C-alpha cells in the first residue's frame, strides 16, 4: 500500500459548536473551547463551527434549543454543553477530558 492510500488517522475528539452569529456569548464560547482544545487536546481534535442563523435546518435536525451549544461527537457517548463554556472545570469534566489535567500541586 502506497503512502497516498493509507487513510489518515482521525483525531480522537470531534466537537461541533452551534452559535448564533457573532453574539458575545457565541464569541466567548468559541474562544473558550479553542483555548481548552489547544491546551489539553492539541492535534487530537476537530472543531466545527455551525452558525444556526445561516443553517437553521441543522439546528432543527440536531435539536439545538439554546445557543451556544457544544456537542462532543467523538469519543462516544455524545455529550452536550450549553453556554459560553467559561467554567473550565465543568467543561473539562463534562467533556471527559479532566483526567488530562496535571495533578494539583499541594501547598
């Protein structure tokens, strides 16, 4: 098998962030999830942004009732978070990546 026919390995994490344009909460959520992914999952994730103003049919299909909403599609089970994702500890715990944190130092 030549190198060109070897399938690329898919990242372990796949996220979809559903936003409503460039609202403050949507902008904060995007900034927060990008930072979390770059710090904790560098090179191991795909992040797709869906503006539900531009693609309302997708929001309906995915049953998005609030924005911003983050869906972790991979690894299973699927997880959902609503809000600006500013509570870092909660986001990491719900997404199942809190185990990637370095141990807390004891003073």
